[in-house]
C-alpha cells in the first residue's frame, strides 16, 4: 500500500441496491480499495441474508431493507451483526441516503424507486454516483436543477455516460457536436424479426456480453435500455435528441463516442464489466489500478459498428419520440416499460407486446409540459395502472 494512501481520508459510501448486479460489482471495487473507500450504509429490496452478509464483511453500521416482510424475517433470523442498525421502508431508504457521515451515494436500485432517495441525497449535499437511469428519465429536470443548486456532483456510472463523461474532460461544451452511444444490440441482434414472437423470459434474460439484473437485460434486448440512456444523456450532458445518436457495437468494448465540432471523435474503451465505470466514479477525480485486466491489443480482436434498424427495435424510436415530446412523456415511456417488462417476465404478455404497451400508454396518457415533481409521480402512478390493466 503506498504511504500516501494512508494520508488521504477514506471516501465514505452509501450503496443503494447492494445485493444487485451493480451492487456486487461495487463490492468488488470496495474489496480492492479498502484503503480509499469505506461502506457506511447499504440498502436492498428484500434479500436480507445477502445484505446481512455484506454488513458482516464490510462492517457496515447502517442498513435498510425496503420490504417489510424481509425486514421481519431478518429480525427473527438474527442474521445482521449487532453493530448494524437495520431499518425498513421507503422513508428509511431516503433517510439512509442523507447520512451525515457519507460523502457519496451510489444509486443502484432498479427503476423509478431510485428517484426519492437520490433527491434526498442531493438535498443533503451528497455527491451521487448514478447507475440508475430510470430516475433521470422520470425526474431529470428536477434532479439536474437540485444538483446545480446544491453544488453536488452527478457522476455518471452507466458505462456509456461514464465513457462520455471521461471523453469530455477538459473540453468546453461549445466544442461538442454530438454524442454517439454504443449499444450491444442485445441477445436477439442476429435473430430475424420473424422469430421474435417466440422469445421467452428465459431467453430474454441472458445477455451475450454483460451480466446484469433481469430488468436491464430485457431492456437491452428490446433496446428500451438505449432509449432510456438517450434520455439520460439528454439530462446529463444537455443535448437535444438531434445531437444524440446510437450505433450498434456487438463487442461492447467501446462504451461511447464524443464528436467535436471539428469532426474529431474520442472514445473510451474497456472490457464489458461495470467495475471500470464504478471505480472511476467512486475514486473520481483520482485513479488507481482496476480490479480486473483491461482490453489487451496484443490479442487480435475486431470491433464492429452498424446503424440500428428502428423497425426491429421500436422501443428505441418510441424513446426518441418521448424525448422530443418532452414534459412528462419520458416518464410515461419509463413507467410503461417497467410494467411491460414485469408483465413479460410474469408471462402475461408476449415479447413483441412490450413496445406495443409503451406505445399505447404514450398515446393514451396526458403528458403535461414542465411538470412538477408531484405531477411526475402522479403520471408515473397513472401510467403504471393503465399499463397494468391493458389487455391485448
Ligand atoms: P438488479 O436487479 O440486479 O439489482 C437491483 C438492486 O436494487 C437489488 O439490490 C435490489 O434489492 C434493489 N432494489 C430493487 N428495488 C428496490 C427498492 N424499491 N428499494 C430498495 N432497493 C431496491 O439490477 P442492476 O442490474 O444492478 O441495475 C440497477 C440499476 O443500474 C438499474 O437502474 C440499471 O438500469 C442500472 N444499470 C445497471 C447496469 C448493469 O450492468 N447491471 C449497467 C448500467 C446501469
Ligand atoms: Mg448502459
């Protein structure tokens, strides 16, 4: 351990979504950098035994289980160390995100549930490492405004946005022409459209390059994920949809491109593992050796790029449309997609009905322009009810 690292105070981290895919990649980074990073709070939905194990390993003083049943089971089992205070519910989650002793909150819960704790953390002056994209799609205007007002950093942890963030360092905004987000094309990239009718949840939750939670893996197949990321990029980097492009890149090694007004293009490369982006955010603005080997050019490999076929990926077109409509339209897109994916995974609707349910919701719901936060939450709730009750 270099002597200088003893001098630097450790960054104190709260990890929301500790038992998930991003959560476990984050724990790998924390294990490697114990001299720089310290876990002071963790939260999960219901996997209490796993969360308790994390509290043991990292001596975490504060934990929250969102789910009440899981909380009571945890109380009975006595799984958690006696030195960990365990709480339960949405309010406890938002409170955890504001712990005075924390420096940075990594938001890695899935879905719109991330918005309230993220806003609470920003209001408490915490820097945010943002893995969750749905919260920006729902409440981007409010999150960006609050972050500016409080002077906190929003560090993009989604790999594409992290790549863009890295490429933009040192370049003034007026030199930027456009952003080009890479997309793997998902697990059905080479499957003919005519065969997509037969796609089952088991097939849609396997990704060729990335190991991720079930929701984002399905989103990756439909490219709703890239749609959410376009909207995320709009909020993080302030560009209109005309200056946001998507390119299919099957190898997932180039994580995105930044094109400047003189035509020069920069990219960030690393293997398809989230540890690179997570570590970059948690140590920012410092760097340290990564937890796994990076791309090695001594081994032959090729990188391919092609334009997406919008007729094969209607969710991508719907996301562009929602972004262009503005106001609460992205919130409708997100809520309808969350419900569509849940219903697809529960075998209630077919794979090809996911975009249809989003399209139906966008056409039926009123999308107020410049919505307040409360209007957005209301739109979210109403869209979910509509998408839940729709029968094909
Ligand atoms: P996941 O399903 O593997 O894990 C989700 C985590 O959030 C779990 O710990 C779960 O217990 C917790 N959680 C879920 N709902 C909650 C709630 N209401 N309250 C508290 N905790 C809750 O998901 P993931 O793949 O890790 O993705 C997390 C987020 O990061 C998503 O928004 C996803 O889009 C984004 N993201 C993921 C990846 C990836 O590689 N997995 C990459 C980029 C962005
Ligand atoms: Mg991504």
